[in-house]
C-alpha cells in the first residue's frame, strides 16, 4: 500500500547535511567507505514535493537491515518510480557489465 507500493525505493532520510546521513547509516550497520555526490533533483507529486540530494555510498558491510542489489539488478529487475529515475541513470552499468 502507499505511494510507492511494490516499487524499488532507495534509502532516503530527511535532511540536507552529509554527517547525519553517515551517522544514520552507521547506526543501521553500514560503514561508509566512500561517499560520492551524484547531484540534486526534485520530484513533484500531486500533493507533495521532494527535494533530494543524491549520493553513491560505497560499503563493504551489507547490513541485513537493507535489501542489496547490483547495478544490473537495479537496471533489469527493479520497478523504479519516476522520483528515483534520476538516481538510476547515474548508477554505473553497461548492459550486462558492472
């Protein structure tokens, strides 16, 4: 149920600063090895506007709190809402090679 029911959603938290994001990830079992800015975007629903700062997070700790996908899986198997299409377009992937 809900706005993005049965669709793949990237981790997202409210706020605009990087430090709270890293802190939140650590609290949820994800040690950040690298953080790469991907840019900013916004998405307007009929009743709400999301303004998003996007990052690619490199980690070697796959916390069981999350479902992990490869770039290939994201591109080929996941239903992605248009709000997150900006991010998918920035996930490195060359049609079968990651």
